[in-house]
C-alpha cells in the first residue's frame, strides 16, 4: 500500500509500505477513505520535534476490511471513525472518560500512520465508532474532523466548562481553535471571543460562531478580554496553540474561579511559574483529548447535519500530493489539508 513517510524535516514522501495485518484478536484493518494533515504534524516538519523516516498520520475514517476474532462492535463493511488515541474503553481511566490515557492505550501517530491506504487499529471496539450507515460523500470531511480537530476542540470547550451564560475566549485560530469556537457555540456559550490577528481566520471564526474578535496579544490582549467582560476576564478560555505565550495568554484572560481548557501540544521550553498559577486562581484541565468520549455524540450531530466541521478543510489533495499539503499548511496557505484515497 502507499503511505506517507517523513524522512526528515521538510522531506515528506509517499512510498510503498507493507500492508497491515491482524496481529491481536482485538485488531481491525480498515481501508482508509480520507485522512488529513494535523497542525501537530508541522512540528516535526519544521524540525521542532525529532523525525526520522516516521510514519505519518493519526486522523482517519474508513471502511472495516477485516476484524480479529475478539472484535464485537464493528463489522466488516462498517464505516468507522476512530480516535487518534487507541483505547480499550473498558479500563477504569477510560470509563472515567479519559480514553486518551487508557491503561492499554497508545497513539496512532508514529506506530500506525494513517496517511496511508490502510491501517491496523488496535482495540477496535474501544477505539472505533461505526456510523449509522454508509455516509453521503459530503459528510466524510466532517466525520474525519471528528477524529481529532473537532474532538479536540470539543474537549477543550468541555474542559473550559463552556456553556449557557458563559463568555468563552479562544486562544489560537488554527483548526483546533476554530473547532473550539464551534464547540463553545454548540454547548450554548453566550459570547465567544476569538483571538486572531489574521483576517481570513477571523472570518472563519465568525462563521463557526465567534461573536467578538480580539486581535491583540500579551498584556494588550488580556486588557481587551477584560474590557469585553466587565473587567473580570472570560469564564472559560480555550488554549489551542501550545506555546508558553499562548498558555499565559489563556491563564491571564480567565477570571478568578474560571476554567482553562488547554489542548495545544506543549513543547520543551514551555515553563509555567508557580506564582503565576497560584495567584491566577483558575482551574486548569487539558492534555491529549479523549476524543473517544465524544465520538458517538459528534457523529450523531454530524449525521443529523446540525454541525458542519468539515468546512475547516480548505485544501483537498490526493494522498500522492501529501508533500504539497504539508507545504501549504507550513506556509499558512491552508488551515488544514484533507487527503483523499
Ligand atoms: Zn482504557
């Protein structure tokens, strides 16, 4: 089969890879219908994270082609959406709703690499969710979004306790930040402030439900949020970047007693000082999103066409042109690239 391998920073190739096979009885092999490039794939692409002949891709939707003997909830022929985190969905941590930290968990990125024609998904019952039937083609991008960016934005909004009567601020105008805006709106937030300096992204944020835009950052950004919230700060702040600057922006934009949901992948060099946390007096919840917790609900919303997160893909390319997809996102010509098979 063909699959994307990142040989080195900036060097993305579509090469022939070995077809996956069932190894454990809990595995499923899926034929991938659509996959995509994640903002987090840009870290190795830019040389910020180590990369060496790495199998790429962790977002996927597809059709089950083969199942192991122990798989019960998905069948051959089912259209499935899977999380970027493998989970059994039965251990105590999973049952508490933190499937991204499953006791038997692993990450699809690296080991499996779903920017490919097929993938072996471990713990198929606990990782995959079948859709009610074969989807209309125009629903595929939205279902694919549920696999990571929507699920991650949704978790951030839930972690930030977005809801009726709340003012939600969103730090980060990438795909996850935009999905955080969508999630906050769906969860009933009264006001949604998108922090963005880019006119095109501001337009997207408004489309997904932002009611206000703040262009400034740092002290000025904090002041702007306070001005919009009676001097208090937002009830709920979504952090979707993963830098020290964005984390502090989020914490400082939150009112005392408020909640920060952080889902930007933190990197070395992000340092938070105890005194900044101590006197902020805010709730912090975040990490790799337990997308599996939200998949049934998100699939249902998409299936009933109540949300259209697939709009976040502004570039669609065949898998063979993956290198151009990476380059377009790296140069910010594209928010998120969908790869078709
Ligand atoms: Zn588990």
